[in-house]
């Protein structure tokens, strides 16, 4: 079974509108972390936002927020007020196990977001 | 802002040759990683490194791969005898021990094996 599932291979959004990118995960660990990365066409991986499994509040970083629904095992990324520069691939990733920063990340297949002017 | 750097940005090599990919992690970070991304596919974990030894590795990381921290700043990935299927983008990442454990990625090295 896939540990990280991103069901939207591609999405369009109108500039200045909000968009939600879906991510569901599968783990039996109680302690885990969820990450979102942005990969523009230039290829680098840019860290966006992190949510720990024990964090009670949804993470927010500027225009990015994470809609964390633990019971449903989902960690959707919400981008508010989309900008043309948001056009990129977006990857959801999970670190399983105790929060010691030494664990591998497992990535989903990604969602390509295209922002229309 | 500190960042992870990688050299070269693009490496072309012939099948069977050895390549060394270089990374300079963020200076106060203690954990180092290599990932790869075959064109159009998801990012895959290769290996993690802490305290001068491998802490975790995937099944991709077989005997043809090795990692080293030759000095206080560099972190290298060596592929001993490259195969066509090793063609990919290779990302180095690092993270610090402590409250926040996000991994910061370098810009990647695109390896092309011909």
C-alpha cells in the first residue's frame, strides 16, 4: 500500500483564488511528521510547511496552511491568494517514527499546480 | 539565509564509470540525506547519515553506492559503476537535531549516464 497518496496529478487555479492540494497518508506509528515541498520547473525542492502528529493546531506559514485531519489521515495543503509563481509540482511527504530528525521522508507522487492569470 | 549546496549541477558520465556527487549541508545541521528523483517520478530516499555513519538506507542503496563525510563540511555520494538506470536528479538534504526537523534540500545534481 502507498504510504503517501496524492490523488490530483494536475490542477488549475485562477490567480488570487485559494486552492487545496490533497494528501492522504498511511502509518501505524503514533508519532510522525508531515511535510509539503514545492518543486518549480528549475528542479529544486523548497520546504513549505510541517505538521507534527501531536500538534493540536493546523500549521500555517504565510499563504500556506495545512488542513490536518488526523482521524481521516489527511494533510491537505491550502494555498491562499494564488500567484503565478505558485505554478509548480507540490509533494507531500511523511516522516514516520519518533521525532529525532533522523528518519527518511517518504514522498507522494506529486500534484502539478498551474495558476492561470 | 543558509542553504544546502551541491556540485556539480549536471554530470554526464559513461556507463560503468564512477561518479562522486558533492554536497555542503547547512553548517549547524547534524543529519544528512541523499534522495533521488528519476525524471517524472516521485522523490525516493537513498540514505541518511548521522555521527559519521549511515543511520538508515533504502533497498535502492546497494553496494555500488557509498557515502562519506570527508571533512567538516562536505558530504559525498559515490556511485562506483554507473548504470543507465542511475540517471536521475540526486538531492542532498540536511536537518538539525532539535525542535524543528524539516529537511532542507539542495538544488540537486542531474546525473546522466550514457
